[in-house]
C-alpha cells in the first residue's frame, strides 16, 4: 500500500508549526505502520533491525518493540474513543496471549513458546516493558482487556505481577512496579494480587518522595541526577496514575508539583522545537513533550492551550523534519538521525519508541482547547531571558534572535552516592544547549574547565551547588584524575554570569601548585547546523592568546563540530581564570561582528578571593565575589 499523501499544514490555527491533531494522528499511524512488517507471527515480539542489540539480548529487544509501540497504539485508540480502523488491538491482543504463554502461568505448558516474553526479574529490562504494557492495557481496558479470554487475562496478570515483587534499580524504575500495580489493583484479580498491587503503588510513591527537591524537581535516585526523566517519568507516572485512578488526594499532591516543574522546564525548548540536549536516553526525543501534555490533561499547567500545542508540535516537527524516522519510517537510535554515541548499554533498536509518551496529547478530545486554540509563541521566542532553576542548580539563557536556549550547569552530575564515576558528557559539562551537543567520550570535553595533569585534563566529578539568582549560578568541585582520585587539596569555584547571548565564565583555582596548566573549552558548534561560537580570554590566560585554538570533533549536531579552547597556567596557589563565551545561530543579531561585548573587570583581593564585574552596552550590570567554595552577588 503506498503511503498516504502528507496532510496540508494549517498555518491559521498553527502559525508556528502548521500541525494539528490530524497531523499527530497521522504521525502515530505512520510510526505504527513502519514497525508492522517486523512483528513475529503471533505478534508478541517486534524485533526491529539495528546495528546493535541491547545488553538484555534479542528476545528482550523484541519485547521492547511490542511494549513501546503498544503504548503508542493505546494512546492513539484511547484518544479516538476506541475507534481502531487499523486493527491494532487485535494484533496486540494476539501478542499479549503469545507473549505471556509461560509454564509458570500456564500449567499445560511444559516449556516457553517461541514468542514467550522474558519473565520480570530483579532490575531486568522486562520490568520497564511491563509498565508500558500495563499502562497501555489500562488506557484501552474496555476495548482490549475486558474482551480477552479469561485464561489469557489470568496468565497476562501473572506475568505482569512479576513486577510487583522484584527489585528495581534505585531510580525512576520504582515507578514501573507502581504503574503495573495501578492497573492490576483495578482489574479484580485475587485478593493477594490486589494487595500486592496496592503495596507496589505505595512503595513507589514513598520512594520518589525521598528524591523530591522542591521547585518542581526530583533527583533520579542519585544525589544530583537531574534531566528529562523529571518530566517523562518522575512526574508522568504518579500524575497519570492519580488521574486514571480518579484519586483527588494524589492529584492534589502531584498535580501542583507538575505545575511547578513546567514553569521552568518549558523554558528548555528552543524556538525550533528542540528539547535541551542534556541527560541520558535522549533518543526518546519528543517524549519530552509528555509533561506539557500531561499538564493540559490534568489542568496543572502554567501554559495556555495554544502554548502547550506549540511546544509539543514544535518538538515533534523538529525531529521528524530532521530525519529521526529514516527512509523505512523507523525511529533510529540517535538525535536527528542515527548517532551511536547516544546509545547506552540498555539501548536496543526499539528503545527510541519511548517517544510514544510524547503522544499523550491524543488523550485530549478533538474539541479540547489544546487542539482548537491558536498556537502561541514559546518563551524562547518572546525575548531574551535568563532564568535560574535553583532545584537542579541550572541557569537557563535564551535569545529570541536565534531561538537557542542554553543551560548552564551548576548542579547536575549523575554521580552515585559513594564511588565517583567518570564524567558523563551528558551531565558533567558546564553548559548545554538546544543547538549543540557535547563531544563524545574519548575526546576532549567541550564546555569544561580542568587542570592539566600527566593523565590529561581533570574530571569535574561531584558538583557542589553554591547558589543562583538573576543572571548567575555558581558551584564548586574537586578536580579528579582519570581514575577518580581528587587532586589533593585542590578545589575549583565556578560562576556563570549570563545576559543576552554572552556568558562570563569565571573559575577560581585553590590549592594547585604554581605552574599547573588549565584548559577551558567553549561550545562545540557545527557550521553545517548553523551555529557558531566564540571564547575570548579576559583574565588569567596569556594576553597574546586573543583567539582560541579549534579542536575538531563529531557531535549529535554534525561531524564538523569545532570547539574553541583556551589554556593557561596557575601562577599562585589561588588563581582566577575568566573568559567570555558566546553561542549564536544563523539569525541572531547578537552574533554580528559589530555587536559589542560586555566590559569585564576582574579584581583579585588580598584574601585570595576575586571580584568579577560585567557591564553590558544596554546598561545591564552583573557582579560577583568568588572565594574558596563560596560566591556572593555584589552587583
């Protein structure tokens, strides 16, 4: 069957993206049609092609293909009030029957069938997929689950119930048993099963309460792990469970938290629709739209209906226009197209289909204002802005001229409680943006400040936030060698001052031996993508070094990325290094050669601290005093 012709854009209703609800439905239909040829004979496994299997193995990857596309199908059908012209439910019902055929749940069976799903184990990938299946079944219960044969329902419930008793990883995985429990508690199994299901819900909610940091943000298990999982997991599952359970008590707790999260998180989307390129599992792509849709679904959102659709449709269009779905219609492991550096050990060919969460808006009926209101501009389009997010320790900086949003990171490191892991490029950098990607492991890091040792440039390691405010954010860290050991007695206190398109980056090194080299890198920009960067020495770097050297690398935004670098030398036991950085896109007026840079004055003090005072041409002034592990705003 030839593909359906593309739908015409509606620039009256959607002046920014041209997309309407019909476009979202068509996108879901196309993604589901593309995976259909890869389904196993009984539809229980959808092993998609790919260059690599996940660490869980091919059978698990086939289950992942079923579970994640089933969630997309469930959202599509539930949003259409059960209408299913493509016969999706029949196929997924067949797959459910075949996948749950195990001797453990079916006494007549003596061995697994060729399409039996892996059982749920402690910290096993099947626990994740069980949550996706349970959520899909909960959404489509009247049209699928309630019409199944009793025998199939019993063994499907037995397979899902494995998630109630197994140990998850100590992060957002606690919400997978919660999601399974929310479904099984409603389907009327045995009394023991219902009790176990309710207990799993309670355990999950209790666990994430330990990670709540206020202001709309949770950590993802580790002390300072902040990223998109806040929206597409840590808020999504509790709020959606509360809504599906019609539990006003839970919604009164988790709804306002979602509202608070969206107040800051919606500023992390560029005018072109790109989410922030920071954190793990970025190949889920427009799953980042799940939280804004959920806010509209529950009424807990600071966004107007038109702004909600603008944000979500912008994210969908951003990726589909840039090749996220290849010629075969399949979502690739990557960002725009394939990008192997984004794959984690748990990533398989079907992992990107957690993007299904981005279709949550289909649960809103066609007459809802989120579909009928005229699109409104995003924060990144309304004017230059700098916003502090104290919870994760971030400073968001956006410029309306090019629509790029920058994230200055003084709080998220993804380091575990006890040991120190090597820096993760998607967490440990000092800055991220919607128009650039970090350099991959094995290359010199972008947006990094480190000391030069025999083993190379030091890592940042755990981050100690030191505060934030209008236009600034600060942190401290103990530089670490490649094996994770801190340099004895050495700390670096860092601050970012931001206004317009410029950033002042200041680093105070305390305790390093005179003669120790330092390396400061800026944005890794790709000319083919239309971004450019500058990094200019202000203080502490050789006066002759007026232009930065360029190091070439590949990022998710292009193989031709170039990263500016400054180098210097510690002259005293406490020494400051200050530079001015700028990131610009094609259309920004701020990048014009005639645009004046701010005047920056750096003044060391007898006590070893240093003041940094910046004055912009428009009259804006920002000043801070850096000391050993403390920063004070002075202007």
